[in-house]
C-alpha cells in the first residue's frame, strides 16, 4: 500500500492491492483525503475489511453488509433498511469491535429504544421496534453465516416489539360510498379511490397504472409495475412480489366509468400514468373525505383490506381471493381467517345426519 500527496490538489490518496472474492489481485485507489492521517485511517479500515478481520468495527462491517444488500434489494427497500440502520443502530454500535458485541450491549440498546418517547409522549410502535431488532439481527446473522462470526448475540436476547402489531381496519360498502361522495369534486381522487376499493390493488400499483394496462373490451386490468417516489425522484419498479404480477377482472360498471374518465384526459398516451399524483396526495384526500363525511380514519392500504372483506362477504374462496390480490401464498389470505363465515354448525348437522344413517343401516341389518 502507498500513501501519496497530490501536490497539485493539495490532497492525499491511497493506492493499494487486494484480492477479490475470486482470489484475483486488484488495485484500489482512493483520492481526496485532506491530510495524511485521514488517508492512513482509511487505509487501515480498508485492510480490515478486505482481510475480513472480525476485529473490525461494527460500522466497518455494516459497509460490507450494505454493499451486498444494495445489489440484491429493490432500491426503496434498500433505502428503508439504510435509514433504520443509520439512525437506530449505528449510533449505538458503530465503534464496537464486531466480535466483542455482547448480549448486555444488545439489552442496553433495546431498553433505550423501548423507553423512548416523542414530544407528545408516544413510544415507538411495537411493529417498528420489531423491525429495528430484526435489522440488527440480520446484520449479525450475515457475519455468522458469511464471515464465521462465532455467534449472533442478538439471538440470545429476547426480541423487542411485536410483528404486525396494528390490526387491519375495514370499511363497509356504505362507508366507502360516503367517502366517494365527499371527494367527487376531484375526478382524479374519485377514480383513484374507486380503483383501490373495487380492485383491491396496492397504492404503488395504482400510481404506476398506464392507459395500456386496461382492456375495456375484456374488462381486465394488468398489474406489472409499481410507483415509488424516492429522494425526490420518481421510480417505476417491479411489483412487490412475483405473484404481484397478475391480470384481474374489473367490474363492468367500473370499466365504463374509467373509459369515460380516460376520454376526458386530453392527449393521454398509452404510456402516461393515469394517476400522476403522489401517495401524500392520496393521504390528504383520504383525510379530507373522512372529515367531511364523519368517517373513522383508515389507512389507504386498508382499502385493500376492505376489498378482501367484501370478497369474503360475497362468498369467494381463499384461493380465489389470493389469486386476485397477488398474495405470495394462500397463508397471507388466511390472515383474514376471522372474517370467513364459520361452517361449524353445518359440519355438526351433517355429522348428525351421517350418524342417523349409520344407525338406520345397523338396525335394518
């Protein structure tokens, strides 16, 4: 390795060689250091990382972990993970040697987060605490599985938080129609909520829809992408999961309404977004409509839950619902199990009939 001063720019640079994961020798050059000490510190940290020394700091290892994650995760997922790690994990563990993190360190970190209260005295939600805890455990698991860290200390401590803490909220058809009445003054809001409720698609799927996704002759809607706004830029990404790519039937009345709406949009091309709005816009319109209608406030995503509730009420099977919703497995649909009508009475009555038939046969013989 060499540390050199660039006389022209009055900065320092490091030139070094290292072996990649295939064992090939490669050169690495890092420029722009303000002084020799800064360059030497970077050189030391880089050597720790490339030599996979588990005595490196937790912060140094996180750089390796996040570089690996970035190529494997959707960009919005990676940004969410990075924000949680940067704000809720690194401040506590950044300078600790990776192989010296103890269960007592984990416990202290958990207690600080569980005791946190904001200006209004509210703690972090149980589901958010669970998410943060899972992120730390994932980093340490990566060190165990890929770099032979002896054990994951987070596994020796009871996890904080509860997964899926918030209960699903639903609207009845009557409640939804009240909202529609209050947002009807803005056609883009009216039809956006219509599609969300009657089709049960996700917000990102709605906001990515283009004219060519609709087939009004067959009354179908194609879901093959999702919209995200990240760091001030618009992104069209793949849907949430493999099963999210689907074609669903839409009610004929909705197809007619949407066709009329499209006709009113001057110069609409096949690839233009039908709803060129943001998730924040939908939240605002939901808030506005609920206040005017006197409705209980639900999340935008709860319109998807309301759609499932409606399908169950109409008698559709879990298999049919899972296909329409794009659930990765039918187990996700069974999260709504409490809404499916019980058939216990029907089962008992049929068993009673079967028993009587058996008695009749026995007596005749």
